[in-house]
């Protein structure tokens, strides 16, 4: 109430009760919220696993809410949220494809469309996001192939070309900066875990040792009901670290801690760099395995930041504007398609 500078409406929003050890404990907590704090019982949602024997799939679907645009709740609730998000993104994709100016279309794709799902990678684990990221990736390629203007489709592009499109446009990287979110997603998730590390220690979640001490009982937070979700979070955290190590053995947890403790840089920025470096490593492996020396030389010639500055150019005057044919030709040339 006024003590904290705001008035809470006790009949608005949602209150998700976490998984309790028993159903009786969950009902007791719900009673306290209603009788002592005055919350409307209709906004209190008991965890489905603490429900009655007649609990159904609908109970799991309803167990959730959106906080600042992010879903929190059961896996079924999050899945439905992501499906609806894809439907809305599909409408945006179609509008971009129908936009006629290809140079501006690329800028809208890179600067506006691609970042639309980045915030989800901070909250939702990579495995849950896998289908969403794959579908969203397909939308990005639909728009990009439309910009190429030569009838190309995702299926007709080589794996090397696909990887190049997703890579950053920076020094040592000849890409278009559309982002391989299946590589960046684990890095973003790890960044989120590291940012929450001080809080997670209350649940015996030791980030540096990559372990959960479920035997510690000094803190009431370590109840049996809390150990399982925290253990799952640690499993996901370890899986992300192991994914980094598989693609680039130099990316150890010690190196990650050195990066995130670097002055003047946020955890998110540093871990996104790791995701991008993994993508670059993957492209290097593809090139060295499948390309002749001439093709390798072509990629290296574009792996300088200055070579891609034209991709960042906003056509605010005639001298900076490409015609559709010129822009498509320049994109195809960078991809070594012509």
C-alpha cells in the first residue's frame, strides 16, 4: 500500500503459487493470501501439480501470466504464448515482404524485425525456444530471399550461404547480422542466469561450481518443492555451457566469468559475443571443409567491417540510395552468388 508508494488492486492481475510440497500447503498459502492480505481468490492460481486428482491439461494451460511481455508459468502456457507470438510475427513478415524499397526493407529486417524476439531468450530456456527460433529464423530468410530478388528460397541456398547471412557484419565476419538465434539463445540464457547469480545462491545454486546443493537446509528456500525446478535450471545452464565447449573448446566457464567481469561491458553484451563467436567458428569449419581457395579468399575479403558499411547506410539523400536492382546485386555479390 502507501508504505511502498503505490496501491495494489487486490482483485486485478494474477498470483501464481509456486509448487508446494503438498496440496494442503498450497491451500494454506492461498487462504493466507485471501484472508490476511485481502487478495481476490479468483486471481490466485495453485500450481497444477498441487491440484486435485481431477486436474486436467486445461489447468496447466491456464497456469501462467505475462510479465512485461514475457510468459511465466507452465510449459503448456508458454507454448501457447509462443505460438501466438509467431502468428503476430508472421503478419509483420508479410507486411515487410510487400514493402517495395529493398534497401529500406533490409534495414527494417535487421534493425526492427530481427530483435523482436531477443528479450524472450533471456527468460525462456533454449530447448523450449527451439521450435520458435527455427520458425522465426524461417521468417527472416523469407524476407531476405525476397530482397535477393532472384527467386531464391531457404531450401535453394547452400548451408554456407545461410550461415553467412546470419553472421555479424563486423571485423572477421562477412555476414548480414540477422543472428543465428539457436546459437545466441544459450548465450542469452547463461547471461540471464549470471545476472541472477546472487539471488540463486539463496536456493543453493552455485553458478561457479555448476551445481545445486540440495542437502543444504539452512535456508527455508531449499524445500523439496523448490529443489526440482532449481535443479532443472542448473541442468539447462550446464547444457548451454557444454554447447559452447562443443563448438569452441576455448569457451570455458572461467573464460565466461572473465568476460562478464570485464569493466564497461554488460553481461548480455559479452555473452551475445560468445554466441556470435560460436556462429563464426561454425562458418569457419564449413568453409575450410567445403570450399576451394578462391572461395575462401572471397570470404576473407569481405571479413572486414568497412566492406559492409553500405549495409548500414540509411538513404536520407539521393547519393546514399540504391535502386532495388543495385541493392539486390550488391547483396548477391557479397554472398558470392554472382
